[in-house]
C-alpha cells in the first residue's frame, strides 16, 4: 500500500511540481500526516526534493552540464531563440552576452551582420566565434571554468559592477514558475544578476527544457526581465503564467 502511494506521488509530482500535500492526501484518501511521512521517505531516498512551495523529482534538480554535452541538446530551439533575439540588437549598440550555448547561437548570427556592435561576453567560446567578425569584442576577465568555458571570479564581478550596456542577454540553467530562475553556484548567480543590472534592456534567453527545474542558487524573479525569449514548446498554460510577470516572445 505504501509503495503504491509513493509511486502515485512520484508520478503526480512529475506532472505538477506545485501539487500540495493537502491535494495529495485528498486524492490518496489518506491523512496529511501519512503524505508527509511518504514525502520524508522519498526525500531520504533522494527521489524527490522539497522546496518552500514545490515538490520536485530528484532529476529536476540540475547540476551543471559540460559544454560539449549542452551544445548538442535542443539545438534547433536555441537557433530559433537566437533568431528572435536578433530583432533587439541595433547597429552601434553595446551588447552583453552571458555564457552559454544559446548565446553562442546569437554570436553565430551576429558574425554575419552588415552592421557592427560592441560585444561583451564572459564566454571564451563566444569570443572565439567572433574572432573574424567586424565587431569589437571584449571578453570579461576572470577564471575560466573548466569544461564550460565561462569566466567567473572577482575580476568578472568588478568589471560588471562598472559598465552599462544597451542590451543584455542572460541565460539560465533552470526555471520554475512562482520561484524564478536559478544557477548551479552562488558565484554564477551573482555574475548573471550583475549582467541583468548592466542592461538598459535585459532579455532572458531560455529554451523550454529548462522549465520545471531548479538548481542551487536563485538568480532573480521573472519580472526583472524586459522579456523572456524562448522556443515554441512551452504549453499555453506555461506561457500564460510567465506572461503574468513579463512579455514572452
């Protein structure tokens, strides 16, 4: 009986991380205390993770994925996001690009534009992509994260605290409606938060696979962005929920 309850809970949470203890108790026809005990056992077995207002499957709690794996995932979605992002980049602007495979796709499009911009990035792969372009490219100093290629540390933070740009494009590893966006480390969350502060306009560039996941350190809430640029695979319910915070493109 307990095993069947716990299997039900896992399947239920997989479809809706915001399901409540009260609702689970009602659906299972058991007491809330019984559900709490089941959740505690599932958490101890590392099958779920409980946050302040969500119950997440363990697989939903993300660790950072090496660049060589990330670049092969959802590539068409990332290219669509990059294409959408280009409409917000104008000639002679200063553009800040966060590290990541989606912003790398933006770089590939920028490389062939007939206008020039100043590009600032903390991604050595993005900078390398633009070596032969006509754009001015500034790479933020700092320590290079192994297997990822992004820059972090005191030097990165110092520069970000002292610059302003026309537009920032910031990525995220995980996002959860009602909770915001997340990074795998406090340091990386700080860098992304400062990137948001730098931009007169700031866009979250994120593919739909990041939805309903969380990670260690919160970066921000959705309403801190000018808009969210994503692919076409979010449900209408998810789009409507995100639209209550900011524009979804």
